[in-house]
């Protein structure tokens, strides 16, 4: 009898396969027709239900003893790439000229098998990769097979809750659902009830668990021993994680002659896959396992502890905790320049560099001050620097960093590259902050994580999926370039406060131009505008939103009130230059720390307490505009300026530092306040601080002015209800209310220090003020009238600008004059000019005031019933142009037929503009 030829393609996975490994084997069986499936040993009890057995009954499942190795030409390995995890299949790898195909979603390791085809991709489950291939090739899927693949997908992504889950996993799942995947079956198999042995073991693991903190992450380790085998120990780890409310958990269970290790981690925890791989196991960031053969619990625990310390230690080396870039100067520069640099950046120690840029010494502020006291200002730094110092490499462990700074009494530790050039520095202050920021270190001298709360869930809730995907991509790009990217300032503050966000502020620790250049290569759906001088740039997205980028930088001021001089710095120094603590928060976008909060200056606490607080005592002196911003943020956020900050503002006013600001900068701040929602309280605050005197000695806000601001608020609210958004520049109404008692020349002088468009609007409104005051002051004569007729309202308001009309309404309060304004504006709203701006320009009007006048006159004509159709609009405007003395188009215009246009000629007379 002729022997049946054996398979030439074998599909296998790792020992003790989970649902992802088993489902991936089944998927590979479809992709490689005629192949045989080989389970490599240690089969998981969870693969024995009738449903799973039924799926695999449709495949050729081989036993290793029945294989003819001479006939095998190809080995397909799924869900692992490590030779020591393929068990019984390992001898197949010794076959000469074997073709090896690898499909895996785990990170690369030095022990990876070499393959002729490798699909190792960052997805939540290996089955996702194979499902995509099945879909691309149009391979038919039965409903049971789709359910099996979904089973692997749901298990390895933790029902899509693990951080390793990606959009590709969700798309794969959607495809499987289309093919008939039964989620009820998936749910029943992934949420298996614990048996008596498992419940007993779980209870012991809970009571025996030890919890400690490494790098700010709560890690639990628990051990137990059983004489008889307990099925599916891995299902206990996630339950222990939830019961103890931990970030990471490892369980060690001794059964017979082996110890099984299982690790599980949340997004904010440790990479358990990295730990397991160091122990000859495998896995990914959220789930991992390993097996110790011939060891007891004690020895296995010692190996686990060593692997944990090593994994955490690698994350907390000098290169990860240093402040970068390092600030230094040439050793040949005079001491006076060193002192100037220290004063500008608030440093106690700076590095000295030789002609090749290598660190040659360190010099302290105390040494420089003493030398200058003795008249040695012009001497070079090299004459007084300390050249006998210790440096660190980026991989220097934290324990050595601590020993150098504390034991060697070295105030600053330069971190240098192999050539001796500074990559960054670690100061004594940095060390103390790391050790104390979250309650000290662990028992191995590893400090707590400088990051605080994990706000990734809040980001996922508040930001769109598209925005989150974009931020993750940018964070990965920054990491690939050796940089760090953060959401900062107002964006982070508003996220924490659950306030609306549209535009995003981001800060990069590195060369912004390089980062944007690399990002631009992959995307075209935005407009980029850069400002190299200030190390900033803006991305305008297709949906109208924008991303404001800046390089992490420090700023110093040549004199109080001057514009800042900018230089690259670390994120910590960048946040230190901010105006108030509530604006110093930063959210990391780095893949490992995504959503983690950096809070060096107590900003989160001040947000919770509702306090506006400056960072240091010279903050207002260095930038007096911060006094105005304090009032603006206090009003916007509903906070209170701290007692110390209020005192510093009053001191800056009495010291004359506000006078260092130009009137243009002052008017910019004033307009920003007038643009705020209900700015009356902020304007009152400016008056209380004495800041309004900077605009005019006569400018102040008394109680009656506050009442006027409140009436403007009510008029604004009415406008929003009646007209919606975009009714007009309401800030002008607040500006007019504020400057009500200044003489006209003083108001015009203030207006002249605004930007071009704002200047024109403010000057026009100020010039209109005598008329507005006359109408508002005459409100009493209408008090006996219940309501005014429309024609009377038109007589009063018809020649006023829109802001002027709103100002009169606010002055009039709630009487007949105010109601007449509402009647007129409501009627006016229904009058629209259908001729476009471009058409008006084509007809000869100049941009600016002439164009606005033409459109206003045209609206009046439509309101009066003189024109109604778009064609008549054009004729009306053409006749108006022809009537203008010396009009450029007059000779080219033909007389039009009289009619309704003729009746409107008086209204279009140039004298009435």
C-alpha cells in the first residue's frame, strides 16, 4: 500500500497557546492550503471546548512523531518568533534550506528566528495581521471561522481595552462581524467561570500579594504553590489586577516541577513583555508569561526581582532624567558673561566648554560673584572654573547619579556623549525633586516617576479619534527623532478643567524645523506657517482647527517690559517661563507616557483650588503684561488672583514698571480683555490694581460703570439669541463703555494704537460718540411711551453703526429707547444685500470704507423696498456709481431705464453716505 505523502508546510505557534495563537494557526491554515497544524506542546485547556474542537476538525492537525522531516519545505510560525518557545517544532528549524514565514505582533528580541518572510507589526493581536491577508486575498470565511478569529482578537486586546489595541484591530473585528462572527460565543469563551481550584488559588494570591512602587508604578507580586496542576493560571492575573487596583501584577505559581510566571499590566504600568522576555518568556506590553523549569518559588522570585530592577533601571538612566539641552559658554568668555547668563536663566551653575565644544569645567554663581567682588570681571571663565569633575554617560544608572551628586558633592552632573560634548545636565535640585516628587524611591534606590496623573482616558473622552490618532503619530515621530512632544499650557489646563478646546498648543524638546520637515513628508492636508525667530510654527488643518507648535525654550528680558530673547531649553525650563502655575501643565505624547501629566509647579492643585499664581517674585517685573493677563484669566476661569500675586502687581504699578510697556502692547491686552466673555469684572480688576492709569490718568471703573458693563452683557445675549454668532465686534461696545468719560482726543489716541482694522473700527465708533451720547441722554423723553413705531426707531437708529446702536441700547437699559433699538435691528436683520463683495469690486468700489458704505446703502434701499432682486441690486449700484462726481466708471456706464431705481436715487445720493 502506497504511503500518503506528508505535508510540505507546517503551521505552528508557541507552547501553551492562547486563543490568539490558536486562531492565528487556523487563519494560517487557510492562507497556506494543504498545510498541517502542529501544536508545539503544553496545550491550553481553554482550547478544548466543543466549538474550538469543531473549528480545528476542518484542518489537518499533525503530531510531531508522524511527521517526515525530509518532506517539510516550509515552516509557518504565528504569534511568536522565539525559537525557545516553539517546543516540539524546534527540530524543524534545523532542516536545511527550510523556508520560514513568521507572523507576530510582539516586539523584536535578540532571540528572534530569522525568516524569509516576516510580518511583525504593532497591532493588538497576531490574528489581525492574518485577517487582513484573508480579506485582501478574498479567502472565504465561514461564520465559525470568523468567530474563532474574533475570539483570538478579543482575548489578546482585552476586549479592546489594552493600550496595544489599534484601529487596525477594530477594522479586522468589523470585517469578522460582517462574515458572521458570533460575539455571544466569544463572550462565553472569554469570560469563563473559575473552577474550585482556580478560586482557591486566586484567594491565596490575593492574601499573599506584596505591593511596592517602582518608578511611580504600583507593582504587585504574588506567589503560591500547588501539588497538583491548576488549569489556566493566566486567567487569574487580570482578576488580581482588578481586585488589588494595581498598575502591574506578576503571579508565580509552582506546580509539579515548574513555576509558571504570568504578568498583566494596565496602560500606566510596566511593560510586562519586556520583563518576561528577560526570563526566556514572551508577551507584549499588557500581557506576558514565562516558565521556570527545575526552580523553586524562591529562586523564581529572585530572578523576577532582578528582571524588574533591570527593566526599570533601563528606563531611569541618566539620559532619561537629564535636563536638556545643557546651557554652557566658552571657557574663554569673561566672568561677567557667565554671571549674565546665570541671571538670565536663573542658574546656579553653568558648564564651560573648550574650543571643540567639549565640557571642560563647571563654574558656580558663588565663585563668579566672589571673583567679581575682587574686581576680576574681565578674567576668563577657565581661570576660576572647576576642572576636576565627574561626567555621566546616558546609560549611567540612577544609583550612580545619586552617588556622584550626593557623595561626591558635585552640584551639577554633565551627561556627555563619547566625544565629551554635553547632552544635558542633572542638578542637585533635579535629584531632590525626583526623589521627593511622589514620595521617595523604592528599596533599590530607584526614584518615583516624575510624571503624575495619567490623563489618557480624559484625552480619549475629550478629543476626537482623528485628533488622538494625529497626536499619537506625532509623539512617535518625535520619539524616533530623539525628541519629546507635549500638549502644554492652556490646552492642558482646559482639558483638566473640562473646558472647550479647539486649537492645540504643543511644545517639542528639540529642533522644531526638523520635526515639521519629517511630518510634512507624510501629510499634505494642512498649511504650515513658521516663525523661526521665536522658534514657533502653526499648522492650519483642513477642518479649520490649528496646532500651535513651539520649541521648548527659555526667555530672558534685556530690561523690564522688553520683548523676550529666546533660546532652546528643556521642558522643565520651558514650563518655568510661563506666566501662571495653571498654565504650566504638560501632557506627554510619547508612546510609553502618552497622557501622563507633568506638573513641576503645582499647577494642577492651583486649578483645583481656583487660584491664579505667578511662578516667581520677578514675574510681573520681567513682563508687566502678566498683570493684565492675571485679571483676564481670573475673569475667564472664575478663579481668584492669589494674595502674593496681587501684591506683586501692586508693587509693579507703584514701582513704575507698567510704564515700560508701549501703548500698543497695552492696547493689545485691553482688546483681549474686551473680547472675553463678560469682561466687566476683569476691567474692574484692572481699575482696582491701578492698571487703567497706564492708558489715561482719568480712566477708572466705578460701580455705575460696572452696571453699564452688565447691561452690555444683556444686549450681547439678546444679539446672540436674535442673530446668532457673528453679529458684530462686541468688544467695541465694551471699549466705548469703558472710555465713556474720556475726552474724544484721548479715546482717538488709544484707538490709534490698535491694529489696522481695529483702529479703523474704534476711531469710527469714537467719532460717533457725541451722537450716541446725545441719543442715550435723551432716553427720558420716551419714558411715557410704551413702545415706539418702526419708523421712529429708524429715525433714531437708522444712521448709527451697529456697535453704536448696541451701546445706546445698553445705556438706555430696558426702557422704550432700548426696545426701539431691538425693533429696528430685528427689522434690519431681514434686509440682506445679495450682491457679492467681488461684484462690488468689479463695479468699481475700493476695498475698505467705500465698499462698506456701498453695501450699507444697498441694504437701506432693500429695506425701503426700492430694490428686491439681485439684478436690480447691480443696476442700483451702477446708477449710484454713475452719480458719483468724477467716477472712474462713469464714462463706461449706460443710462438705465427709469423705474423703481429712479425712485431710489435720492437715497443713493453721495451726500447721504
